[in-house]
């Protein structure tokens, strides 16, 4: 009897070890150690070929060189703006899907909203380029309609970058919003209306508090994806895009200055993490619950 | 709290109709509810009572007919402009607000100042027995307390009419019994006109001054609980309100208010009728369990009752509601008869033979709905 | 606001207008890409020069290399596919193991581990890429220094691309499969054991079939995310470029409509995949 009990225990430990191994390997070898190494890399400076010392030089140069931190702040602000715009564009369609359209219509509209996101971001950006560039469809249309005399360049503006970012982020806002609005019982809205509430007070006092977890989840994910986006700003913004991920790429791949690139990477990671943390704090939610909504 | 006929009706529904595609959910329903009274709409699920209630509230537009509340026609008046508030089926308390904020919500929408609405919300909570609960979260309350908050939230706006959409449906049996009493007391304390819908006949009977029994989108009968119980107007009402024995048969003869019919197997019964029958017509007869008398011998039956006999199939002991199930000797129909409170027949067992009878004046029949 | 409340006519009109504008915004770029795949002109730009299939079928002799003759593009599609297959296999396997680990096992540090499993989702892809690039290069240098071995698979190239994509797609697979395993009624397993099944048989006949929809769903998502990944791949790519990187390079140079052709091809493939999955989902529900 004791022998089988010991055997069963041994068996359970073996199962646990076999299940733990891939998880630990994945997280340690691909997430924890590389980021630890990246941190080390960012805190050293090269003094001679193959000779390094611990130093804050990389971070000092970030704060010392206005271009670097200007681009950083610009990226953060534009990302926040793009997140707010995405919320504004996505909320009405999420409301229509969750509350106004019925049955099949609602499901159909939802699927239709998801379809573009099954296609690669590269393809979607190509579409915007063909639409907006000087020789593209919209400038030609503007000339044709007599609105402008000459084709105008619609690419390479901040507004273009924002359009592209909002477009790319919509899905990640619509899905959590629809989820949280669907779970709002219609009778709560009817009750509020019955008690004399009108559109805006109901939105403010009933709908937004109820949908807050979905709104937070959407905003966190959209902000993070926007901040870390590379493709859309570089292609739609061209040389004027000044996006921080470009700086990272330039340091790492073009200039081969890995120490500087690592410091930039860490700053971006710090900003992204800080915003996630702030969003969670502001809405009083747990990280794991938010991630499950998206 | 009176149902004085002199008072103008608070609610006047005339020939209201609502169709959903080919289905007629509410079919030319008319009734009026007197000021300060408790009116119930009773019917099985799918009978159209929820649609009717939501039309009164303004959430659904009727296809025809009119609704007037407090003497004012409600056509094209949106729900939030009607002097009506609603207690929703699952109460719809706002989980994102405290109890006090829930009660003060409507006042805030009317632009009542913060201090004033807090005072009024707290006063209202005190009236419904929830003094000091204003700062609680809604999920900290018991089922009964939640219901009182839902009612307080509406009554604080002093509506002409309070609509209640089966608010007791989600509660367990024991709480439901308790809340029935509480609801009745609240209504008489406030004197507000209540319109209540339910599928539970006992709720309707206990609570209401008047009840409309609804089936297939129509009112089958409109009356006091006593009228529904003792003088049902249709066979649906007789079967739906209170326990009843239903016997089908064919008419043999009619003698004024009494009809004699054949219930099968040579069993001939005489019951009260409220219509003229021809010989051979199908008939539905209803005899309440408590209208029947048990006896050991035919001689023990009250005079004037013809003696019937049957074999006991089961005893269902339920305190004051105990019944005996028996199979009538000729027709082999199963009948349910109330046991007298004296305990005189407590020793009956399955298989025993017993006599029974009933007063034809307390039984009633309607034209048959069967083939 | 909701159908049971009155909505004024202007609000209904505004709603319809909004839906129309929203759908136009969503589909205009895709429609434009598709249309210009057939334009008989060397650049994907107006005006319309007539219909042609050159950008699919053309060969060098005509001066227009169509998609099906463009060995570079075809090669990158194949590269993307093989990377995606590896990533899918790894992610689903590790995701399934993780689901069992997190839903069934108890061990110290479980809370930290479950938190850690979600972090790849909030790390920007570019940073995942550079951290793995730097770490792998350091390991490779260490190998050379200590053992004199060239560890080529640790240098930028497809193996690193696979690892980089896997590092966050595994988190998505874990979430999806765990969510389903959590809803599993364990009494089914008890019943099977009670009927004499071995633990292995229970796993094979009861638990895994129950997880199948989640496994298939996460496999499809993993494949798609890998195929479309750009940020992480950009940092780790070597000489063999997957399709997104190849397209990006050509788009910067000013591309011919062959990119539209390959885009249309991708859209069709995605649509087929999406429809198949939705069909499956609907069947499962009914």
C-alpha cells in the first residue's frame, strides 16, 4: 500500500515536471533572460574594442540629445491621441453591434468588422498608400471634383499616421467594447430612462461605468500596440514619421549600437508598462482579467 | 387605500392591440384601474401580459387602441415623460451605484440638488424599512431588500402608477411568501396605484383589489379575486385560478340554472351553468376540491347531495392543504378532494372505498372546448 | 439608444450614415488594393488603363513579372508558411501543456508564473525582437569563445524568427486553451475512470477531444499571427525574408502592382480560412 502511494506521488511529480519544463523554458529563455540581458546591455558603455564598463552613458545620451527624447514624447502623445480617437470611432459601432442591431444582423456586422483584420497590416497599409499618395486615388478624386487644382500629397502627415494607426487598432477596441456592452442588461437602461434619464446622463452614469473594464482593456492594448508599431508610421509617415521604434531599429540594425538601442528599448518598455499599470490602477482591475477580455 | 368608484381611474386602457408579425400578442384589451388600487394581470407565460405592461410603460407602441394615465392620453408620450415608473423583473438595480445613489438617480435627473435628493432618498429608504442602507452596495442586500430598493427608487418620484413586472419571480418560495405580504403593506402605506403582472395565481389573489386574467392576448375575465375564484367566467379561468377538478362530458338535460351531464361510464352529475346548452353538447365542468364532502356512508352526506363513491388512490398530506386522490367508481375519473380539518378521515389509506358528494350550486360548467 | 426606447428620425439617419461611413473606411483600402491588381499600368495608381492579368501571369519577356513567375515573392510566401507552421506547432503544444499546468496542477510560485505567461502580450513586438536578438547573439559569442563552435542558428535568421514569434503567440494559445479547459466538467473524467479507462485513455478520448475546438482555433490564430507578424520578425530576420518583410522592402522602393496581386492572394486565403473556421464554430454550436 505504502509502495503504491509513493508510486502515485512519484507519478504526480513527474507529470508536474513534464508540464513545467516547456513553460519554464519558454518564459526563461525567451522572455526573462533576454530582457535581463537587454537591461545589462543598456547599462554599459564601450570604452575600447571588446571592452565595456558599467555606465549610465546610454540613458544620459537619451536625455542629452533633444531629438531622442522629442521623438519619445511625440510617440507617446500621438499614441495617446490615436487611442482616444480609436475609442471614439469604435464606441458607436460597438454600441450598434451590441444593442441596436438584432440577431443575425448584429452577428453579421460584427464579423464584417473583423474581416479586414484577417489581412496583414502590410496589405492594409499598401491600400492606404495607393489611396493617399500624390499620384493616388483620393488626390485624383479631389482634382476631378474641382476641390484642388493640383493633386496634393496626403501621405507623410501626422494626420495620415493617425488614420493608419486608428485603422489598424480598431479591432482591438471593438472586440472588448462589444463584449462589455453586450453584458449590460437592457433593463438597466430602460430603468434609467424610466426614472427620467436622457441620453448623456445614462451614458455617463450607467453605460460607461459598466463598460469601464472593456474600455480600459481596449485602451491599454491599443496604446501598447500603437506605441510599438513600426510599419504604419514608417510607411505612412515616411521620413517625417519620427516614431520611437524607428530609433530603436536604427540603433540596433543600422548603426549596430546595441547598447544605445537596448536603452531605447527599455525606455519604451517602461513607458508601455507604466501606461498599462496606470490604466489598471485607474479602473481598479487585475491584469489577468484585462488580458482575457481582448 | 380605498377602491372608491368615485375616484377617477388612474389608468384607462381601451381596445389596445399589438401584433408581432402574424402573432397577435395583445388583442383589443380594455380595462381601467381605480386610483390607489392594486391591479394584477394574471396569465401563463406567453399570454401577452409583459407586452401589455411594456405598452403602458411606453417601451412598446401599441398598433391600435389608447392608453390614458391620470386622465391624460399617452399616445406619442415617450416612456420617460409618462407619470409611470416600473419595477423590472430582475429589478435592474444599478450595480455601479450605492443604494442611496440608486434611489436618488431619478431625482438627480430631475435636477434636484444634491443635499435635497440625499435627504429625500434617505427618507424614502426609511419608509421602506431600509434606514441607514444608503451607503451599501446593491449586492450587499438580500433579495427582499433589493426589491424594496427597486420600489423605493420608483416611488421617490411619486408616480401616478407603479408597474411591477413579476418582481417576485426570481425569489425562492419562502421569501416570495414573505414579500407578498410586504408588497401589499407597502402599497397600502403609500396609496400609489400598482399594476402588477404575474403568472402566479396565488400572488394575484392575495395582493390584488382587482385582477385581469389574460390568455392568448385577451382578457378572459376581469374581477375581484373572490369573483374569479367563486364565479369564473370561462373554463380557462376556472382551471387557472385555484385548484380545480375538471370533468368533461356531454349534456343530458338542462333545468334552469342546473345542467345534468354524462361524465362517462354512466356517471351523471348536476352542476350550475351560466349558459344555455342543448342536449348532446360538450361540456367542461369544474368542482373545487373543498366543495366536495367526504362520507363513510351515503347517509352521512348533507341532504340534497347525490351520493357518489370511489376508491382512494393516494393521500397527499400537506397540513391544512391535505387532499385525498380518489378514482370515481363509474367513470374511473381521478378526483382531488380536500380533507376536512377535523382529522376525521386521517386514517384513510389507498384502496379504501369512500363516499362523497358536492353541492351542485358550487360547481360550474362551460361549453366544452374538447371535441 | 436601444430599440425599446424612442429614437428620433435624425438619430436613426445618423446611425445609418455612421455605419455606412464606417464600413467604407474599413473596406476602401482593401478594395483599392484588389482593384489595382488588375490595372494595365506599371504602377498601382489611377487612372484606370484597362483590365489585365499580367500582374498574376506576366513573365519577364513582357517586361512585367507576375506573381506566379516572381520566384522571389513565391519563395518568401513559402518562407512565411514554413515559419508559420513551426510557430503554430510549437505554440499549440506549449499552450496545451501550459493549460494543463495552470488549470490542474498546484505548485509554489504558480501566481507569479501565471502573471509571467501574460507579459509577452504587453511587451511591444520590437522589444521582444531586440531582446531575443541580443541574447541569442551573446550566447553565440559565448559558444564561439568557449568551445570554438559557430552556433549559426543563434544568429539572425529563420530559427530566431520562429522563436521570436513563438515567444508571444504561445501566450495567446495558452489563454485560449486554458479558458476552455477551465470550463471542462471534471466529473466526465471521473466517470470515464470509474468505467475503467486509464489516465492516458481519459486524456485521449475525453479531455483532448473536448479541447479540440480551442486547439484548432488557436492553431488558426497562431498561423495567421505568425504569417502577418512584422515587428518582431523585422529585428530577427536574416537573408531569407518572409513575405511581410519582402513586401515592406518593395513598398519603400515604389512597388509594381504585383504587390497588389500578392495582397489579393492573401485576402482570399484569409477569407477562406476565416469562413472555414466560422463554419466549424457554427456547427459546434448547433
